[in-house]
C-alpha cells in the first residue's frame, strides 16, 4: 500500500542557536523521522543555511548578495550535519535545491515529483531548500513556508508540520490554541506581526500557508521542537496547534493551479459572478467589475470581491486588454469552470 506523504518544515530559529546549527535538535529530527519513515514518505524542508553561513561574512547586513553568499556557505554545512545524525539510523538523504519556476512550470514540477518518488522507493529522504544562490529575486518563494506548502499540495501530502520558535498559535494571554477548525480572518488576527531574527517568515506566514494546505485537503500542525518527541506528537495532533483539512475534492492539476502556478493578474468581480463560481460555472465578462492587474492568455489570475478578498484562481482564456474592450453583453467567457479553483 502506498505510503502517505508527510512534509516537515523547520524554520531557522527552530534548528539554530546563536548562528550555529543546533546538533541536538538535528539528532532529535533524525531519531523521530526514523520512527516515522516506515509509515510515511517524508520530505524535510529545512531553513538554516543562511543563518549558519552568515557568520563567515564580516559586517553582514542581510543584503541580497550577502544572503546568497551565506546560503552558498551554509547549505553544505546544513546537509552535512543532517547526514551525520541520520547515518546511524541507516537513512540516506538527498539535497533538493528548488526554485519557484520548478513549480510554476507544470512539466518541470512533474519531473521534480518523479524524482522524489524515486528517492522514496529507495528509502531516501529529500531535504528541500530554496536555491538562494541563483534564485531570481522577482520569482523567489516568499519563504520556506511557501516551499513546504507547494510540495505538500503538489504531492498530495496527508499532513504538513511547521516547526517554529514558539509552541503553537498563541491567544491573547500567550496560551497555545490547540485547534483551529477554519483559518479565517479571526484566526489570522491571532498572529503576531514580528518574526525571528534569523528567519524570513512569521506566524502570519505559517497561518496563511496552513490555510492554503487546509483548503487543499491537508492537515497542518504548527509546533515547536522544544517539546519532547515533538514531531511524533505533532503527527498525532497532540502538540502545538492543529489546523484541520477542509473536505474538498480537488484534482491534482487544480491543486497545482491553485498553489504552484505563478499568479500573473487579478480581477474584481460582483456578487453574481461569485455565486456562479460557487455553483461551478465559468467566469463571464458580464460579472467583472474591474481589472486590478493585467494578464495574458493562458496565465493564472486571482478573482477577488469588492473588499479585495481572494475567492478563486483561474487560467485565462483571453488577455486583460481584450477583456477591457469587450462587449460584456455578449457574455464572453474569461475562464472555463474546469480551469477555476475556489479557495
């Protein structure tokens, strides 16, 4: 029987201490993953390369060039450390340096998926990270929370675990909220706006990407490695904050469309159009109020309401320039129902 996919993302703050990779944490990751590997195809998404490498750059201020240099130094250090602690458990690792284009181009994404499946068949765990050294700053992942989510959604993961510096999503009194049924505006307001000094993301990032994962049918857990057997407990939903998967049937292609594709444009539509989308109808020009961001034929655009809330993404049948000049009375089809994914 095919094993379910488990994606575990480790933030810089959760695996480094004072700029050094925390080897005790890496040992715990190895020990617990060794227990989970018989049941899951595991992907580790690990930050920490920049945090580990920046101490070798005098007068580090975090410029783009310095971050790329720090990543080039830190990546082999990070993988070497993981390898040292996984080796006693007889688990081989593979480094997977990813760029945004690997997910935006579906044929490249399918190649990446095939590679991971080959690794899993041979009991090898891939460690994914952004290829900071060559990534185009305009096409970067927002952070490794996004990379982890794209892998989870694209590979149809059962769960995604976000390890962070705090024990979970905290309420106003600083206590962990054990469960979030639906990540809505109220849930997102719980996130503190700060982030760790060594990472790019924060709780807002984790909740936003946990929300996307949930909408694609994937359970997400936000937890801390400072808890005993943290990963094992997180998989069972017994630590951190559990964000529950929504029950939706989404095809593999549309999962990729909703998460992996590069968003090119945005339309604002009226309530009638939103209702039509909810009823699995195509998007017609008559329901468009305005073009908020231009796009070309075949590109992916977001569909927003009058308040700017995103309700769906779609693959366009026409370009935005043609839409602006179209006679809306003719009910010109902008996107077919099969190319629209509700969020």
